[in-house]
C-alpha cells in the first residue's frame, strides 16, 4: 500500500534541520526541529511534538513529511490578539498536512488540516502528540484531572497524583499543583464534528490531544465515524499555563463560549420543584396541583423564588398519564400563582423498544426505520433504543411534542437521555453526516429551533456541545443522603466552570425525606452553590409531613436563598481524590462566601482558611454563618457535625 511505502521512504528523507525555525510571543516560544518544542515563560511544556492522523488503516505522522514551509503572521480574532504560526508540510503521494499554532497571552490554540485534490476519509486526527512532556505535567506532586464525557451512570470526575496511571480525559484535562495552584489546561474548544480526548500515559511523559475517540465511556459500540472531505480538519485544541489552574479552566470555558455562544436567557436563574424527586411515576394532576399550591402558600412568601419572583414547577417522566386538558389545567393553575409550568421529554430514545411500532408523528415510518444501528443491531443504552437525530420522523416528533407543550402553556423543558443521539452508528438517514457528533449537532439544532421559545435544561447528556440549552445537570441523579451531596460536589469540584459554557449548572432535585437535618442542610447547600435550585419532595396532601416542615424551615432561609444567582462556587483546594469540602465565591460588593461540607460520619474540627481565600489585604472582615445566624470569630476553632454543611459570609468592615 502506498501509504506504508511513504512512511518508510519519508522517514529516511525527513528534515534534519535543528531549531532553525522559532516563533516567540506573549511568553511562548515554539521551535521546530525534530518536531515542535513548546516552552512557556521558561517552562518546557513538551518537546518534539508531532501531529498524526489515520489514513487507509495507517497512522501518518508529521515527522515523516519531507518538506516544511513556515509562515508567521499577527492576528486579531474572537480569542484575542496573537501570532499565528503555520507549518505547511508536503510529501510525495500524500495529502498536504497543515499544522497551525495560534499563540495568545496565557494559552495557545492548535489544529491540523489535510489538503487533497480528492476526498480523504479519516476517523482520527491528533494535532499534538509528544513522548517528552515537561516537569509541569509529569511531576508526581501534580494532580491530573479526569473529566467524563457525559453524566450518565453516576460517573465521577476525579484527580490523581499517581503518574503511573494512564489517563484518558474527555474533551479537556488539567494538571495542577493543589498547593501553589499553578496548572496546565489542555482540551478541545470545538464540538461540531468530533469526539475529543486528552491522554496522559507513560508516567505522564507522553501526552496526546486528539479528535476521534469512541469507547465504552462515550457509550459507543463502534469506532468513531470517518470524516470524508478533501480538507478534513481536527477540532481546535487549547493548551494553556496558568498561575491558578481554576482560572485556566474558566479560560477554557470562555474559549468554548466564544466558539459557540450559550443559548440566550434573559430571565433570572430558575428556582423550583420537579416531580421526579419523590412522586416519580405516581405523579398525577391532583397531587401535582397540590404541590403547586404548597409552593405558593408555604414557600414562595418565605423567599423561595427566583429574582423575578417566580417558581419553576415541573412535571417529569410520568406526565404522559395526564390528559391534554389536565396538562393545560395544571399549567394554568401554576401561572395563576406566579409559577412557570415545566415539563419533560427524551427526544432521542425509544423506550418501548418495539421495532414494528409506527411513529405516531409520521406513521409511514416504523421505529425500526429510525434506530441508530451498530453492526446491524439497535443500540440500547439505559434501557432505551437510540434513534437517529437526522431522520425526518424525529423532526416530526419534535414538532408534534413542541406543539403540545406550547398549546398547554409550558415554556420550560427538561430534556433527558441526550447521549443516545450522539452515539456512533453504521449510518445515518442524512448521508452527508458520518459521525455521531455531526448527527447530534444536527438534531440539537432542530431542537433549539423548534423549541425556540422554551427554556431547555439538559439532564443526562454529553458535556459538549453546549450551545443548545440554558442549563445542564452537573452530575447524574442525586437525592437526599450525604452520598448524594458528595457526588454532586464531586462534579462541582472539577466542573464548576461549566456555568460559563451554559448559563447555569443544575445540581438536580433536592430531596429531604428520610434523611437527617444535617444531610438536608448539606443537600440544600450543594444546590445553592452549584447554580440552579430545584427541590423534589412530595408536598401534596399525602406527602411526608416531616419533609414539608423541614422545607418550610430550610427552603425559607432568606440569607441563604439570596446566594442563588446561578453563579457556581469554586473549589478552594481540590487536593483530594474524590470531592472538595470547601468552596468559595467573591461577590460584587466585596463579600466572600465560603461553603464547608463534612461528608463523614464523625464531627470535623477546622479553622476558617483565610490564607487560601481571596481576602483583600489590610481589610477587616466580619463573619456570619448563614444557617445558624451566628456571628463567628474568624480565628477560632470551629466544629462541623457529621453529614452537615455551613455557609460563611465574610463582609468587609
């Protein structure tokens, strides 16, 4: 095969020039010799980096190309002012390879593209690969972050100092020093064609940023679909170094938001109730209406509402047992009490798993016609078959469902099990679509346009793309126990920055029944500091009286509720393998808020970590604990009961 012959011959004729081409700007220095060396402010990030891609079963590497032309130019684009360095590489009998580096203050962007006179098919493109990372990455004192592809099956974020462990992190990773906070962030900022990943292997000496990942954690049974074009291009990857890794993750989020701006929302952050927390499939018109009345009578007058004075009252799975007249009556009653009626749908699933069943919205098709197949078999995930987002029957289903919701008065939809729509498949109805991400973007663009007048909240879903919804649940289902709080805080520890990609992070429904008061306090706190606040107990006449009484006490703390503005708290230290227990946020008026959790079975003693907090030098602060209402001496030793939480507010004197 000609590609294999090329690899052998080009390897013998590869350019032997050393460090003769260099570009320096904004602290970056990139040098081309045997690959590209990357240095930032004197720290070597990686040496000898190359690019590679798949073609006809072979892996083609930039180091095998014979001729390289260089171009340097100053640029000003949506990401800032910088310098673009382009390496155009040519070889006999192979497509041209173009490596591009865009250098800005604190971060760089890189991608690769192929250029050919005819279509090329590739399912893998890696803009940056190295077997020689710098100390910043391979230092065994540093933590490397695992970011999951989606939030299904109670998957967890994580960080580890075990450099010997191989890491594949989806879309982005970070390597950081939890004590000094310096860190490196690497990840994809485009999500229109590929599923992307960052790998650290061989004691973190090897690093690879690549497009084309498909594995069990992307919920795939097939390899990544091939991109077919005369000019295929990888996703653009960001690599940055920061004095505070948290600022690095927020910078990464901001670059994603500049690439694909978040879905617009002009209202305040939603505060409300969802039926899945307790009622689940027993929800009906009567008990849901009783819940709405409880919210209106017992909670809304006590500060449980958003800044617009509204509560979002939601029917989850099970609403299909309502008649249309009942759906409309419930929505009308909600609106009469200054509540926004909310509802639920799963656009890319067939729960019946009946291939012969006709599609109601387009009966000329049966469900077997719209499944996403892998090796000829329907793909099942979470108990449902995945369906093709590009099929016209799916559009018809969206239009029919949106029409029902609109007729009945619903303006907020929780969309669930979205990962089904991004799975790789044998083929799609639209023949111009060849990857799961392309198909998902097609379907989500339809969803965005058809439900254009409705708030979209994603539940189980991929991390990216993010521009089709105002909010996304930060983790999988979480209920009432301290383990649910710790699991939610695990996602906030390494995913708080998503509130800059979406308008808000959603901590899932807060449930109070069958838990201690401390667990209730911790669970409420977890939602307050994540972004959105949705409660979930059965507040109907048959609901648990203890849960209702606690709701009146804990959901009506005006000073706590005042913190619910959609902005997530940052982790303070993130120096544990599982979850941070202190989170911090600075307010516009100079106040500093600190949430402290005790996930354990024993009481914890601690002092307020003022030396780690963004305190203004020379400023005295008074400290109040919001749950107890107590004034605190900032230097005293404090005790936090087991399975509980506190919220401190530092106010400048």
